[in-house]
């Protein structure tokens, strides 16, 4: 058996050294790297597609479904997408070195808070190779060295992409170990990396819930994560009902397989009889199966019964649980008890209700009169996103460049003593 | 054996419920609680001093030294200090509800980041009872419920203070479980609380290194901590040498037993022969024992030899290790290798050197031409401090009210769908 602890320690050391150099890299250097990487992705398509072909060939052996194989496939168009994304990240402002707070003390000390990189990021992800380039770009642009650990299904594609990224790092005077790709697909290697606290500053897992649970349980360093997205839409008694219908249909149906899609509809009892029949028709027309509480079943008579378990389920498909509540407080209590602290929407024209809902839902995002589907780094204006956090520590919600930074105090004096 | 898991789970549930109410508390309510608590501390001195007397009486049985007994003792003057500190926290701005960032998207969505409490804080501390009131005040003012776990030596004093704080909570319509004091001093109880992730949002240990190491190893939730403060003063070749002497003497001697006192002096070789003899005299006049590298010993001929271990030691007393380096880069490398990421000072008139030192020292605070002793919430203008973090995740450096908060996205729409 390979000694993965030794292996992980060496990789982490190289990353740590690279991160010390990256701290001093200018925005120009990092952006030149991003643009050169984009150029290489565009010009070395043959190489990338050949590597990807090996993964596609091996895919049935890994038990990948045809949908999964399709997500794995690199085409000219998808490579162009990767290149464009790299260039978009080059256009974002550099977060490092920003003085985002300062304060002159009575003794003349100028106390500043300066944004600095976190250091070393361990990024674990599944299949899609575009994530390789994207994650590397976000980490390095925010001054962090990254250790990438992709799925075994995409190993050849990832290695080929990684080669180009490193080539561009060297050409631009950046440390080649700023981006490392773990070259073993042994699961035990992940465990060894998760023990490297002190060398790795944060781990970001992106994939299925079981992967994320394993990482959260084993990691000795902080983890940026969300397990699932049990998102709610609450239709208040003071809702514009046409708006409410359009928001629940969009939140549920626009892309049901993602974490910010709605899984539960909460409806105030005062408008339930008026709202639910039309909403049910609209949802069913969009292919949604409804599962309701007993009061919902009284109104939508052919609706299946929702179990306790339904309200704790992230369906990720066209199923929606429905519950009637008697107050905004009851809606909040349901969200905090059954939800996953991800995204909740309230539809209401009553500012007391929206204010209360926004203050009391213990979730990363509360949307007032807007679809849950907007919880996303791009939609929020972060520019790029490496993941979404449902934790409250460090970063919450979509995580972009700035969420991969820390700060230090730099204090300017002229000989002050205490 | 008591089932501490059940016990801790119930305490954490009560705290979580209290925190849900605290989110809605106004600044006025919280400040009224602080002022009323101060008043109770001032008027119920007899009760507090009687409780404290029980602790003082029991102290020898716990093996407390006379210095420790002195720190434990409550006097009228110290109670006045506690009351004054509570009132000072009432005067600080309320961090909760602040919109600290906003952004209107092209589709009209107003995306805001709103400061919210972390939720539930588990605060573990040793002897001094004034910390009880201080920690409760900082946590509740920042909207968090707190579970306090003090040392067994101060149990009666802490219980008496806690009674007053709860009395004032009830009088002001705040949840009584906003401040809970663990009423068992069994060490196993701490372990049970440290397993309550999901209910407790952050643990803050304050005390000796072994306590903090135990907490960091066992905690299932994030921990705000620093293990030790191996702080450096680097005297550059471009230093004002009189300023350098005053800064190293102050950094080492002003209060040697605290974490932001200097433990190592780094001196550039170009000015070592000029600087060290006078600095050594000044330090020795202040009672400091010097331990130097071989090159230091050539200049300060009667200086003891510093071992490798010396440079990794937080003395917390009047001992200073000294090393001569040949460049600012070598000073930085020493700091990053031997330090504890706490506080470093550079003394130099050369802006290239100070900029490089500030950028590359991987520490919570870098002071330019100022004593290390200024790394403190009060000195930085945070107003109050619950601890210092040497981690890079969430909060770094002194932690005040704002460092006990998170944020949520609140997005204001008018029916937007994706």
C-alpha cells in the first residue's frame, strides 16, 4: 500500500510554497496566466479531445449512465466555454491587497485590514472537466494555491487540462505548483489530504451528498460546503397570486436537478383555496407531481399525501411537497425545522411579513418576491463561483473570489509603544 | 455516570431557541440589558462577594497559587470594573441588521448582504470571573446565545454573576437562556458540548495551550482560537535604531506574560554590531535574559546560546531569543517557519522592506514601526474583544462584536423569475 500520508504531505508542502510566492504575484501576472490558459485551451483542442476520448471509452466500465457520459464529453463548443470562462475571471477585480477597512487611533496608529489569500485550497469534485479549469482559475486569481482532486472518470481529461494550466503558469513566472492535480484516483488518498490541516487551509468538496458528508466528517481543516438544498417558497396571505404562481413554477421547474430549485411550497391558509387550484394546474402542466398535507388535499382533491419524510427531501426532480400554514411564523418554523439553510422565497406585498421572514429564516439566502433559482454567484454579481455554503462560518451563500480570502491587520506606526 | 450527551444536547437546544428570539431583539433591548446588568453588579456587591468568598476558600484545595487566588478575588473595585465594561459594550454600535454590501442586478433584483448573528457560542474559559460578564455581553450584543463554561475554581462567583445577568434578561424581555452557565465542572461535560455541531455554531476556548489543543482536537464545530503567541520584532538595516530599541524593549517588557509580547528579536546583519550592544544593555536593564544565535554571541559576548527550541518557544517571561539575519527575506522565512502566526513588528524606514514584510509574513497582524503589544481589540478600535484568532478562516486577529457575526443574502425582487 502506498503511504498516502507522506504523499499528501509532500503535495501540501509544494502547494504551501507556491502559495507563499502567489501572495506576491500581481493581478497582471495572474490575468496573463488566465488569458494564456484560455488561448492554450483554444489552440490545443486536439490534444484535449484525444485525452477526453480515453475517458469516454473507459466510462461504461465505471458504470456511467449515458447522461453522465454526455456531461463528461469535451467538444469544441465546450472547450470554447472553458476558455471564455477563464477570460471572464481575468476581467474580475483582483481581491488581494485591498484595504477594506481602516481606522486611525488616537495615538496615530493607522490600523488597516488588508485582504489576503486563504493559502492552500483542496478542491474535490466529480466528473465534469470544465470544473477543473474553473476552480483553478478562481483559486489562483484569489491568490491561493490549489490541489485539485477530480473524479476517476475524468482523469485523462483533467490531466490534459492541467498540463496546459501549468504550462501557462511557467510562461508567466508563476509557481508551477500553484495548481496541482492529484494523479491517483485511490480513495484513500483523499483521506490523507484531509489530515493536512496546518498545510491546507480549506477543503471544498463539490459533488453528491455522500462525498460531502465524508469530507465534512474526516477533514481536519475548515470545509466550505452544502449538503443539500431543501428550498421553500412561501406564499403569504398578502401575496400577489399571479406573481406567486409564476415564482413557484419557475423555482420548481426551470431546472429541477439543482440545489436552488424549490422542493416545498408553503401556502397561507387565508389564500390557499384561491391560490392552490390554479397553481396546482400550472405545476402539473409543467410535469410536477404534487404531494400535499391533509389541508392541501382538501383543496387539491386528487393530490397525493405528503409524509413527514417528504418535507425533509431534496427531490431534485419534478416533485413538490405542499403545506398550508396559518401564519408567517408557522412558515418560518417549518423552514427552520425542515429546511437545509439554503434558499427560501417569500411572496408577499406585506412588508412586515417579508421583513420578519427575512430576519427569522436561518438560511444563506432569503428572496423576497423572486424565484429561488437566483441564488447563484453569477446572478448575485460575484462573477464566478466555486461553491455554495450553507454554513454560517466564514462564507455563506455563493462563494466567489472574495470568499476564498482572509485578511490580516497591517498597522502603520511611527515608533509607537504602549 | 451522567449522560452528558443528553445534557449538552438539551442545553444547546435551549440556546438555539433563545438565539432565534435574540435575532429579533432590538439594539435598545440589548443595551438596556447591559445597563441593567451593570446596575445589578453595582448594587448586589454583597451577594457577589459572598459567593466569591466560597471560591477563595476552596482555592487552596484546587492547588491555586497565591497569584491565581488574587486573580480570582472579587473586590468592590473589580466589580466596578465589570459594571463599567458592561456599560462600555452598551455604547458600541449594534452590528446586527447592517447591510454592508448591496448590488442592483440588471434584472432589477437588489442583492444585499445583511449581518446576522452566528447563533450559539460555546465559550470555555479559565479562572477570572470578570470574563463571565464580558463574554456574555459581547455574545448577546452581537445577537448570539452563549453557553458559558468557566473553571471549577470560580464556579460560585460565576453562578452569582450569571444569576444577575439572567435576572436582567428577564426584566428586559430577552430570552433567559440567551446566557447559560454550565453548572457541572465535570470535564466530560465539555466533550459532550463539543459534539453539538448543528446546534452550537462556534466554540471559543480561552485559557492555557493544553485546553485549547484539546478543544481544537475534539470540537465538531468551528473554533476561534490561538494556541500561542511567538511574536517577532525585526530590526531592518534601514531602521531608526533608537526607535528599534524602544520598540523591542516595550514589546518584550511592558507585559511579558501575554500573547502579544515579543519572544524573538531578528536583527539585520548590516546594523547588528551598531544596534545590539545598546539594545542588549537596555533589555538587560529591564531584567531580560538574552539567548542568541552564534553571530549574536560574537557581538554580545556574554550572551547565552539560543537553541533551535528557543526559537519555537513562547517564554511568557523576561527571556528573549535573538537572531541575526542577512535580509528581510530571511527574517520573513524565520517568522513563517518558527512563529505562531500571531503578531510581528518590523522597524524600518525603507518602504520596500516594510511592504514586503507586511505582505509575506503569514500572521494575523504585522506592525510597522510599532510595538507588538498593540495587537488587541481595544487598541485596534474594536471596542471589546472575546479572543484573538491566529487562523485565517472567518476571523483573524482580535475578535470583537463583528467577528461573532455571519451574514445572509436578502434579495429584494418584484416578481423576477429566471
